[in-house]
C-alpha cells in the first residue's frame, strides 16, 4: 500500500475513532467524498490498523462467576460490584444482596439457621417481610456475652423471625466453655439438645467468616487463655461459628474446637444451601480457607475478592 494512501487511512481512523469526528466532517477535512471516507475506515478495519473490542461487563461478571463456581465446586455464586473498598460499606452492600437472595429462595416448611456477627446483622436488617408457614429460625452457635463489640445474636434471630413471621430458637450459651465436660453437660440438657439438633437439621445456613485479629470479638472475649490465643494466631486464618480453621480449611486448635458449642463445620457442608456472605481484603484468607474446607456451597462476595480468589494459585 502506497505511503500517501496509508497516511490517509490512518488519519481518517484517528479522526473517526479517537476524536469522534463524523464521516462528513472527515470528508471535508481530508478533502475527499463521504463514500471515500467510508472506504478508508473499512480498509482500516480489514487491514488490522483498527481493532474494535467490546468490553461487556455482564459477560465478564458471568465468566468470573463461572470460574469461581467451578474452582471451588460451588452450587451458586453471586458476585456484586462495590465502588469502594471500605469494610463497613462492603458489609452493607453484601448484606443487601444476600437479603434479596434469601428472600427469593426461602419457602414454607424450612429450617433456617444463622450465625451472629456484623455481616449477618446487615442481612437481617434488610430482609423484606415474607410470611412463611411451618418454618423455623434457629441460632447455629453460642454467643459472646463479654465483648466491647456487639455480636447482634438476639437481634438477628428476632429480625429473621419478624421478616418471615415464624418461630425462633435462640442458643443462650457461651460460644466456648472452659472444659469439655462442661460442654457435654450443657449439650445433654433436653432443651439445648433440641436447639442444637435443629441447627443440624436446617436445610439453609447463613453465616460469614471472622478473622483471628487481636480486636476480634472472640479474641477479646474472656473465654480464651493466652495459650489458646497464641495457637489461634499462629495457626488459624479464620473462623466460622467460633470454630477456627487454617489456610487449607482444616479445623485447627482441636483443644479449643472440642470446647466450642454449636454446629460442627463438617455439618455445614451437608446443607442444601450453606451460604457464606463475606468480602473485602481483610477477610480474603478466611474466605479462601472456608472455600477450601468446602464449608459453603453458596458464596456471595464482591468483585475484587472474587477476582483474587480465581487468580490465586492453590
């Protein structure tokens, strides 16, 4: 192609694709006819001078969701965009998305189990009224009575029960006790055993992940010795229902796990829907460990966390 013609093709392409000139304006500027401009632009595309790429955010989101579902063998994945990486804002946004999802899937004659914490509280606050019949709400694990941070355990159960107009069961017990014999005695109580059994039978479980940082609710509580805390911080990346696990999803600090009251993590994997709602950089390692342990089969997270999860090499 002669140089003069090539320069004219490039000039027409720049004016049209980069500077948003109309074909009529280009014709006037280059002193050629409008059909000539059309031919120049066609040559620019056919010869590879101009390449047009369409970035479809819907398609990109679907691809990310599919990759995440396949990588961790999940039943469902919901990836939602967040504009800011503020932890509080992420929780609020995930809470809204998760509440909409839960409102959509729940139906009559189900047992719905929840953990406690700020993320689950954000979900509970945003549930829309949907009266159900023969449905039960139950707390999955014991709570924390001595903490500077609120756990919202009773509020969560109340809000779920109010939204679905159904009966609720609290687990009015500490998350962790001092001795295994104390745990055995508590769980032998007929009423407590009934609530724990409901948690096991629940077909829907809703929970988030905690991180073993110094200011976490569990590490601030009076339930843990200095040795417990040392083991947690040296081995664990996260916790679900007060049970700590490592980066591979294996339950760690077994001496502590044996004193924990509430559902065992392997029981979560058996649920029809075991819904993990979590996102943000501070929770990334905990989310990854939970997915490696296969404790969740439904994940609701933000797009940044989703991208990191699919890109991280096992």
